[in-house]
């Protein structure tokens, strides 16, 4: 792997840690104003991200992921520092909380597709699975550590301090990325490659037209279509397990907060174990079929979570779920990037992020309604949805037969 990749990965991981710790502090501050304000703050972050992701993908393909990511790092460093000063002067108000969430959500809409496409700029098909696994494992480490450390930050320096630290992490990430030189990789032939281009200059399409072109490509390609549908199902039924279902299940079952934390922690630990192994050993020959098996294993773990009589068996079931999710993500991510033409890298990454964002709006409300009757039923619904995602992958012959990173 090119040394520059590790430099970018270190900077990206540091900035992701600062962002995750900040969101803990932001959520903690919003919860102090009541559940309605907490919900509004979450919506203020999610809504602009969902609306602007496709535009972020278009700009990433126009300007290049590196240039767009540099602009986003600079903006985030500047804006979070300014917001820290605003909180210091005006105190914690609902208006400032909403402004902070909306600001970060807006810039993230442009940064996420560029960051998702970045490993492809360093890796060919052979090294891509390991590069993606390294990025995933560092993100999981951030998730595992940022919550507790975010709590310590809130206690020690408050929300203005958390914003200042976040600004510093983005400034460092900007400086690191500014010094990095991208390697020259040979362009791999793509099944999506167009016919010979005209030598005469062509007018650049509008942003909307380029965004629609990304949608057209994703819909017309059977592999990309199946992968995006699967990601949407997994986002709808796996992501709410730890964020929504486990807390509700813990309260209804009389588990303590530390026991609920143990269940969530073992989920992350299971996924981390898999991604570290993949980073070391690489993916299986047929990543699509392996990702489907990972979905089935995750569904079994989620079902076991619903049927667990106490917290410790639930933690074991959550560990199985985490292993399944780790197998799924570590094999699907490189397959998705390898199936994407280089001309559409960030546009397709924006669709991938959108597929993980929009379903949550519906599924959180749906599962919340089911959980009002019984949290166990909501968890079983998540298991059924995850099994459906596995069926979606198995039903696509192109996904089952796809090969990535094998000479």
C-alpha cells in the first residue's frame, strides 16, 4: 500500500474521532432541553445531508475527491472554531445547537462521498479490499472510543471545548492531505466505459444532469442496483438495532446502563475483529456471496438478541451480529467501488451514503411503533429485514459471481 494512503488514513481517522466525540457532546447538550429538541437537532443534521449528498457526489467527480475534501476540511475547521466562540460568548442555546448540527450536516454532504471514494485513488483491484478494510476498522475503533472520551470531554471542557478540539482535528487533517501526493494508478478497463470521446470540446452538463446520470448508471447496472438496495435494507434494519432497539430492550428487560453498553460494545468488537482480519488477509474470492452470508449471520445474531433472557446472552448474540455485519461491510464496500467507473466514483459514493440515510427516517419511526407493543418484536423485525437483505444479494447472479482483487 502506498505510504500516502496511511497518511491520509491517519488524518481522516483523527477528524472522524473529533466529529464523533463532538456529536456525543452535541446530543448531550440537546437532551438537556428535552426529547423534542434532541429530535430537532438530529433532523437538522440529517436533512441537509440527505438533500445535498447527490450534489456533493457531482462536485467530487468534477473537481476530484482530494480538492473537494480539502475544501471541506478547511470549512469544518473554520466553522467549528467559530461556533466554539459563539457558544463561549452566548452560552448553549437551542438556536446555536440547531445551527451547529445543520452546518456540520451540510458540509458532511460534500465530504462523505469524497472520503468514500478516496481509497480507490491509492489502490488497484488487488489491494482495494485491504485498503477498505483498514478504513472500516479505524472507523470502528473511533466509534468504540469516541463515546466514552466524548463523555470525558463534556465533563472537562464542555461543548465549546469539544468544538475547539474538533476544529483542531480538521485543521490537522487538512494539513496532512495538503502534503499528500496521489499515486498514478493505471486506469482499469470498465464495463461502463463509453465509446470513443469526441476530440472537440463538449459543454459541461448541469449539476442536476450529472446527478441524474449517476442515478441512471446505478439503476441500469444490475450489480450496483442490487448492492444499493441491500445497503438500504441493512441501514433500515441493522443500524437501528444498537441506536434504538437495544436501549428500549434494556429498559423493558431491567438491564442496567452498563449492561446495555456491554451489548453495544460487543457488536462493535465483533465487526472490528473481522475488518482487522480482512485488512491482514484480504477478502474471499467471491465478495458478493460472502457479504450475503454475513447478512444471514447478522440476522441470526439479531434474532438471538431478541430472544435472550438476560444481558450476557444478549452480548454474545450481539457479538455474532457484529461479526456478520463486519463480514458484510468488509466484502461489499470493495465490490461496490470496484464496480464503479472512475468517472462516477464520488457520485456513486453519494448514492451509497444516501442509501444509508433515507431508510433510517422511515425505519426508526416504524420500529418505534412496533417497539411500543414489544421491543422484542421490533428486534425480530430487524432480523427479518436483515435476512431479506441477504436474499437480495443471493438473488443477483452478477453479485454472487463477482470477483475483486484476485489475479
